[in-house]
C-alpha cells in the first residue's frame, strides 16, 4: 500500500548506503510524484547521488521543470547542482530549457560555465541575440589574456612546471568555451572542424581549420579570437591579447 511504500522509500533515502539512496532516486523517477521532486533536487547537490537524481529528473522530464528552473536559478546554487541540472536541461531540451541555461551563461565558475555551454550546444541552441554571445566571448578572451600574462610572468623552469601545465590546461578550457560560443552564431560544421583539428589534428589540418575561421569571422570578432586559437608562444599571445585586455605585470610569487 502507499503508506508502507512511502515509508520504505524514506528508509532508503535515509540509508548510509549510496546504493540504497540511488535506488530511491530511481524509484522516485519512475513514480513521478511532485512531492518527491524537492528531494531529487537536493540529491543533485551531492556528487554521490547527483547522477541518479539527474537521471530521475530526466525520466520525469518537463513535469519537473518548475522545480528545476527554481533550483538552477538560485544565486548560491552549489557547483554540483549546476553541473547536474545543466545536463538535465540539455536532455529535456526546448526553448524553455535554453532560456534557463542562458540566464547563467556568465556563471563565474569555469567548470559550471563549460557544462552550461555544452548543455546549450547539445540542446541545439542557436543565438538570436549575437551581442550576448559576443560579450561572453570577450569575457572568455579576457581570461585567456590573464592566463597568457601569468605564463610569461611565472617563467618556464623546473620550479614552475606544474603551474605552467595548469595554466596551459586552463587556456585549453577557455578556448573550448569560445568555440562553443561561436557554434551558437556561426556555421556549426566549420566550428566543429576547428575544434577537432585543435584537439587532435595534424599541423596541416589545424592550419586549414584556422584559415576557415579567419575567413568566416567578422573583423571585430576575429581580432580577439584568432590569437586565442593560433599556436602562439605565451609571450606572443600575451602581447596580442594584451593590446585589447591589458594585464598588470606580476612577479613569480604573485
């Protein structure tokens, strides 16, 4: 009967076993009762239960959209919740999901921002307001200018090798976000080829992809984006990006 089933579900939710809690999420996704939705949202906050909670919310779909929208829009939403609900919104899809994702396109946390942009891409989003996307691109490129300047200021030796590796990875993440943003505005196939070439392509493929990008981008986009994509040494990239986004010189300790 319903009371005993609900009691059993609450016992699973209160269990110290992650497997039990995840089973409870699966049941809630199948039952699809609105009074369970807040518990599923709360479970998105923990890395231990977020995957199961996200799958349950995907199974429920648009029925849980009001709760998802509210939880995703909270200014102090934990990173894990944003990561999980962004994936859920991409699976639900549609204009309403895209609108909710777009509201956090400037999320300060880089990992969450990457997930939000990936979710928009997977949902098939195409920008009507290119000014919003261009502002987001400028913010990302300004971050790349900081990274390039930091690489130069830190110096390249055994003491800074780990830092340089981290900064190189950070630059790659920024570049990927810029390509996702461009995907929303320009020819998607061309942008995809550029991404594939930069990720694993031979030099000739990279060179050709950059030629495509150079021909496709308007001048005001191209001047800040091409230094980000080209295979430049940090000092050269810092000089080119610093012309648009000046960076204060810092010593190694800073």
